RNA sequence: GGAGAGAUGGCUGAGUGGUCGAAAGCGCUCCCCUGCUAAGGGAGUAUACGUUAAUAGCGUAUCGAGGGUUCGAAUCCCUCUCUCUCCGCCA
């Protein structure tokens, strides 16, 4: 949520910023609606005062043993007019908050302008895409040869966009996750957390997935309205919901491994082959809660933490700054890490690192206090994948393949696989 | 799954439908007195929103949440949530 005070004081400036996203904010309509709301609020409060005063007088009259009847008569119609006015106030407030909650975060000035991902700006690369003496296969072929990925079995159980992993490949994914968690906790100062995979609507609302993007997530069908988390960002960031933290405790840095569930509505036909775009995938997520003045630097270091994973795994990648039209709803600025996939001869997103400034914190009232007695301020929240384990598995399979179908294990992972140095193809039974 | 108890300000804990935003104690802040391994006295001590130059006043709301009854609800009624205890069942 954008600061309502800023919306009132500089609606034109907000509109100009959001226009860079291609989001149109009607500043005049907002100001008019807000003025209406104010007038109604003043009216309602005046009526309430009248009612409170009368009630008080009635009480006093009764205490003195006087007949309260004339006073009662005087307030007879007050209730009705109060009801009417407060109903109008409620609907004005509902309209206003729907408007404000539907507005994306303000962009940082250094976000490059552009309508979509084609305008994203590459800022650095690491590693060289390997050249193969043969036609590199994609992970689907590699996985089948290893008898390690079974899409047919998954389809039989859950339909399209699911996968079953077996044997060494399943273990390789687990090793990746372990490696990432150990790296972030031991070397980058994150605290590992284990969190619920089903969350209530208010948690989804806090991080910005609701109300606007309900269709992107899976919702349970039972008596309780629960959502399968689309990312660990939701439960982990919500750890600070309603909190008033001590400045001395900041920054808070959490890392969690969770499965992620996405409905992928509207992505029909995209990445239908393989495990690039699934309804369920594993991800290690980093979340930081920091003081406002530190969030810009924190985004750089958080992105660096994600990059370290790729460096240690010897995977070629590049970092891009998302263009204004491609930045997500809640973010003020986002870097994507894109890993090289030989099977596609393309860089593909494997991590997304964002600074949400106070946008999520305001929604979930996550605050901190600089000193005793001072007013609490909103924290800034950030998160980034560190990394998407499913896509990382794809990247390892494709980048470390050899002509005979063997896949070498990156050195960094071998301790997690009992020293194993390669996955060998299996002859089909 | 069954049975019961509870939820009040930073904490503990009162509260009869009527000056209750809420007693008292603790804690904290300031002042006074006093003077030194102290004690005593006094005042103050929630948050949000509106109004405003104002973190001054004033107003409104908030006693787990949401409804209802009433001129008036912390107090009565309904629904829900959470916490605790016991039993059962499990990982």
C-alpha cells in the first residue's frame, strides 16, 4: 500500500510515477472521493458526539431522579440519521480502500523505463556459456535418460505441469536445497525458518498477492479459506505482521525452503515442456526486514547472496534490472538472475530479488522503534529466491551434461551426495 | 473428536448497562522535599483517524474479532477466533 498521506498531498506525483508502469491513477477522482469521505466522516462524528452527549445527560438525569422522557424524545430520530450517515461513510471508505489497495508500489527513480521485459537492462554477467562438441540436450531428455524425471507418472497423478523425480535426480534436488540453506545460514547470516504452506487470506493480503492476484494461487475448498503459498515470501514476511521490532534487532534475515504452488492461469502454452513452469516447485527464499535507509543497500547484498549460489555451482548467469513495466505489483525495484540453459540456448529467470520498501510493511503493520518513547516506523521488506531449486536442477542437468548422457556433479554439491561425482544414464528396463 | 476455563491499558488485575478510556498495584517519565548503600510527596504515563501550523487543544473510535439489543454496552444476547486444562487419537 502506498502511504495514504502521500496520496493526499501529492496525487499528481504518484500518478506520474505509476504511469511508468503503465498504471493509470486518476488523481482527480481520488481527491474527489477522499474529500467526500472526509465530509462524511465529519458528519458521522458530529452525530456521534450528539448521541454521546445526550446519553450522558440521560444518565445524569436518571441519577438525579428526574424524568428522562423529554431527553429521550429529543434523540428519537438520531439513531436513524446516524445509521444512514455511517452506512454512506462505510461505502465511501470501502471504495477508497479498494482503490488504494489496487495500486502498485511506487518505483525507484533508477528503474529503467520500458513497457515490458524486452526493456529489461542487463547489468552484469558471470561465467561463459559452455560450448558443447555435440548438440546439447534439454533436461527432459537428460532426465529421461537418467530415469530421473517422469512427467507421465506425474500427469497420471495430478495432470499437467507436475513432475515426479526419482533416484539420483531427486537426491540432486535435495542436495541443491541443502547446499543453499547451508550457504545462506553459515555464510550470509540468515536464520533458517520452517513455515506453514497454507496461509489465511490476510497473510496473502499482507504481501500483496490479494486482493488483486487471487487467480494466481490455489485456494482450498474446505470450510476455512486457505491458500497454498505461491512463495515462502508470504509466510516468512508475515512473521513480522503487527510487530513492533527493536531497531537493534534489525536487520532480520530469514531463509526458508518450501514448495511453491502456482495456478499459472493465463500462461497456457508457455513453457509446457519440462519442469520450467510447474504448479508445484521447490524454492529457497531469502527475506530481509530492514530500516528504511538501509533497504537500497540490502537489495544489492541480497542479490549478491543469490548470485553466490550460482557462482559456487559454476553456472553461467546474468543479472538484469526489470523495466518499469515488468516490475511486480508490490516491488519498487527488482533484479532478476537469469541462468544459462544450453537446452534452450537462452538465459532463463532463476531468481527474482526485490525491494518492497514500506509497501508490504504498511499492509501488515510491521514496524520498528528507533528509541524508547519514539513512534514506531514501518520497516522495509525485501526478498529474493536463493534459488528456485527446480530450475536450478534443470540448469545443473543441462550445463553439466556430456555426450554420453552422464551429468557431472558440481564440486560444491558433492559433499551433499556422499562424494558422488556424476549421475549415469540407466538402460531402460 | 469430547469436556471445561479464559481473553480488559507496557505488565498484574478490578469492573453494579449510565460522566469507564476504564479502579488499584507494578513499571516508566517529570517535579518537589530530602540528602546518600535510602525513603517520602505530587503530577503524568495507549493507539489510530479527523480537525489544525502543531507530536497544542477539541472530536470520534478502540476493553480478542464481528454482529445484535438499548437513548446509552467492557458490562446483556448471538457468531467467530485464539489461549489454557483434562480425556481421546495420532506423526
